[in-house]
């Protein structure tokens, strides 16, 4: 039997869709019953051979060990998709608690219950720090002397827990996805970009990022878990895209005008400070942080050749994918 954490998020829900379509026996961990409806809506959208009722939902929390012990009973394979994503410095403790301690709990339970293989969903944020002009891949060295935002540190720490499990005899694979796009879950993650475009987007930054379709992510994850590969990590990046081209493809799919003005570093520097002030005045969550402003101007280029070579995998072409996704957007 397969255990999936994060089944009410974009990756986890699409993974459940794929697993149940293949007739797998699946158990999914959830914290809030209301969030299960997001996954149910995804299944309703795709229908096909996937059976939402085939999922065994178990209430629990990766930071609640007794609940994990119940969830792990009879489990052979684990997909650990659950994580907290935030670039707000105020959430540093939560990031460490969920991403590092939670992953440590998952690894410990996997070892204790004799799990055959463990797949951990990390992030390109946990990959190394390239020298000037260097491509980023699975072997790029992490420089602890450089500044890293809290989310990157928490995902790097989570990977250390997975490698510890591997050293203790657990078969593991780690995937490091770039910015993931997929149907549904419009109010979170990359889905928020579609909301912003819908309202009207006038500015872009001259940075770039890696992007990938969620279907590719779950396809690679299941392929890795069904293989003999262990003790390896894989950078999951279909394409490297400028933000201008990324926003342009989404705008085209929605029939909106593409953003025409480049936001300078000075402008984004002012924007994150203004966001900080407004968050204090109105007691709301941060919408644009210093880490996000810095990332918006970075030009990191990722190398996906290891994944393509070892798995003989062909990635989805992203521009038509994004255009189609944008045409399906529902606010």
C-alpha cells in the first residue's frame, strides 16, 4: 500500500489522481477535512479511470507522531509531498517545524515500519549555489556562507533528514521541482499568478526561473519509485523561462495584454518595504517579501539533463501548456 502526504495540495492531489488511475491502493494523510474538497474537485474535473472513493483518507499530521504510526500501518511506499511554503521571515519557525522536523518524523516512521522506498518532494531552492554563468544541477555545491532564505534552508534541512534515512538503510529518491504549474488550486502557489494576470498585470521583472507541469512531476516520481534507482536526487525543470515570457504565455491564454513595463530593483525594493509596512498596519500576511524581490531579479539556469538521460524522459512544452491552463482558469 502507498502513503501520500500533502494529498490536498497541487502535487499530492495530482499524484493521487495518477496512482488511483493505475489501480494502486492509496492512503492519504490530511489535517483539515475541508481541504479534501479541493482534491475531490480535481478528480471531478478529470474523471476518467481515477476513483476518488478509492483513496483511504486518514487524519493526521507529520508533526504528530502517534497519528503517523496509525497512517504507516501496512505501508510499503511513501510519497512525502507535504510541506510549508512561505517566504515570510516571520514564519521561520513554522518552516523548520513542518519541513525539517516533519520530514524527520516521516523518515523515522518509514524506518520503523520497514517501508520499501521513500520519495521526498524537495525544491530547486535546496540545490546549490552556482558560480557566475554556471548551470545549476544536482551536483552544484551548496555554499553555507552565502545568504539563503528560510524556505531554502528548511528544504535543505529536510533533504538532510532523508539522506540520514538512506544511510540507515531506507531506499530513497529526492525530486527537486522548479515552479510547478497545474490545474486547480488557483488560490495557492503558482495558481496565484493566474489570479494576478486575470486582474491585470502591468509589470514584469527581468529575472528568470525554472518551470514544469505538475503532470511531469508526478510522472517522474512514480517512474522513480517503480525503478531500482535509490540514493539519487533529480532536478525537475522542463524549461528555463524569463518572467516576461512566462507572464506573456499566461496572458495570451486568457486573452489579456502582456505586461509591458520592466520593474527595476529599486521598484521591487520599495514594494517589499511597503508590503512590510502594510502587513504591520493591517495585521495581515506578507504578500511580497525581500526574498521574493531578490528572486524576481535572479537569472538562474537549471540543467535537467540527468532526469532526461536516466529516465529517458521528455518534458512537456510549457508555452502551449500554460496557454491551455490559463484558458481553464476559474477564479
